[in-house]
C-alpha cells in the first residue's frame, strides 16, 4: 500500500468544484495534446478519485467533474452494482495507484433501477436487477430506490477486507452520490 497522494476530503472538494464548473459551462474542453498523452504514457496514472457509476451514456464522470486525462479511475456498469470484478478494480486503484476516495455515483432516471422496480427482465440483465432488488427491497419510488442502491453498493465495497483495512489505516473513504440528469448537479449522500 502506498500513501494516498490526495486525502479523501481534498479529493471530494475537487469533485464538488469540478461539478460546479461543469454546471456553469456551456462548452467543455479537455487537454488531449500529444504532450499530455505522452506525459501520462511515460509517467502512468495517478487518479485522485475512483468513480463507480452506471453505464448510462448521459453519465460521463470526466465531464460531470470537469476532470482530465489521468484524474479519475472510472468503473462503469449498468446500475452501478458491485461484484467481484468491480471490487478487484477498486482494490487495484486504492492499493496500487494511491487513490484515497471511492465514490459510487448513481443517477436519477436510471434504466437499471427502473427495470428492477417495475419489470421482470430476462437474460443477463437479471443479474443486475436482482442485485438492485436486494438493495431496494420493496421501494417503488425510483429516486429513493436509486439512493438505496447507491448506499448498498457502498456497503458492498466496504465489506472488502482490504478496503476496510485501508479505511482504518490510511483514511480511505467510500461515499455515495447521485447525479441529476436535468441540471447536472451531483448530490453527495
């Protein structure tokens, strides 16, 4: 385990400030110059936050938080559910990249949450909706279900012995948040 480059509270401040800039902008730009690409190729990545979020094409953490290349370690899966694959990626980023903040970022109007609350899906999506159902129970309000699902994913992450140890020893934090599609605001739970 390496020391965190940026403490969790400082990383959260960066996310909040980045989201504020995102909401104030009309157009976004990102430095993708050859020099920037070469820098990250030669020096590796040092993300200040791990973001676990939905695969929804309207939810793009790098834009939502006004982040650039190398700033965020993003894991995307429909419904922002957590299984062994996501946990492995999270543990890697926390342990080997020195990232001290994990954010589970749900969003309103989530198709996976809607499917879990209102339908009986078939196929592989059932793995996702079954996990969301475990999180939300009998909740039928989709926004409250979204929040319950985010909290559940945070709890699953914190069940990792490695994550729990890093929380106690190094101050790693796991936070839940919800992105609002209509206005771009991220509310930390």
